[in-house]
């Protein structure tokens, strides 16, 4: 019996060691995020939906037929070197807006404040933000919502020739949930045909180069979304999460996974998403040379 107790203790100490090692090496990790999201997605959606009722969706008007926006993922602020490089590029007159598709910060208040203080005036340069899994660690959703509002919404860009729609979704907890999925179905059914091009932004990617340790979309949900995007002729779905650039075409939809923007990523990059002569196009822009 004594030997069994010793074995039991030794076994649990061995299990505890990698956990302690992980948190020593990665102090910005919230272990609860590997088990569940701190806030349930339906609760986040209900709050986002309430915000949307009091804050109309943005329509950006450009006076040329061609335009471009910048899209980045996984900035993981703290560090702001690469984010400031993105802002410098975003302020150039040829850019209409920029979008951050989640894992903007770690979820900690001090990092949210650093990020908030770096943001430009929306009236001078529009930006659109989505939650990733890291943004809701440490009860970070409360801060995201207080500072920025909804994480499920859409915006449009109006040119002299046509209007395009950009749908932003919350997959910070690894699922859309039934309420957000119903909202998405309704938007695609009622709004898609009123727009020339349709883009979807969200954090968790669909076609994986590798699997991270948390918040991976469930296969049945992916199948539903793939069918929806084919049915409603979604041009592009742009995501982050894996920190590895990857492009996959399914039906007529191009699925793009972005590299990380984070200072610690030696292959940091962002995306230029453009409309030129009515056609969609994109280009990965590296911030640091690949070694």
C-alpha cells in the first residue's frame, strides 16, 4: 500500500512539472483557455448584438473604384514595434482601413491599455477589431467590450461603382455558437445579394497547416460554414491563430491564414487586401526577413 501511495505521488509530481514549466516560460498564458473560454460565446454574442443595436454598422465611402485595406493577426501586444509599422503603412492615403483578426493582446488589462493608447482616431483612420482566444483569457472579454464594443458585426465599403460587405465573427472560444451562427445565416441571406463582394474575418482558421493546443473549430461546424460560404458566394475568409501563412481554395472561396504580427515572430507579416478594376486580390507583406 505504501508503495502505491509513493507511486501515486510521484506520478502526479511528474504531471505537475510540465504545467509549472509551461507557466514559467509562458507567463501570458491562461490555463483555463486550454479547457474552456472564460466567457461563453453566446453571452459574448448577446452583448455584441446589444451593442450593435445602439451603434450602427459602419459604411466607409471611397471616391475611387479601387481601394485596399490591411489585415493582420496575432499581434500579441505587449510589444508594439510591428504594430507601429503596420500603423505607419495604414496611414498612407491608398489604404482605407485596417482589420485585426484576433489575438490582439494577452487578455491582461495592462496590454489592453497599451494597445488602446496606440490606436489612431477612428474618424481619421477606421479600424475593425475581432477577438481571438488570447483576448478573452484572464476575463479579457470584459475589457474588450468596455473599450471596443462588439466582436460580431459587419461593415461595408462604398465605391462609385459598387458596395462590398465585410463580416466579422467571434471565434475566440473556438466556436461561433448557435446564436452567432443564426445571425450569420441571416446576414448572408438578407445582405449578401446587395453587395458585389463578400469577405469574412474571424480568428480561428479552417484549413490547418498545424494544430495549436486550444480553440480549434469543431469539424461539424466547419462543414456548416463551408456550405454557407459556397451557397452565398463568399469571396474570401481571412483568419489567423496558427501564425503560419496558408492559402486554400474551396469552391469559389479563398481561405487565407495569416502569419503573426507579433514582435517575437521572426516571420511577421500582414496582408494587403485590394479591389482593383472590380476584382479581389491580396499580397502578404513581410516585416522581417526570413532567416
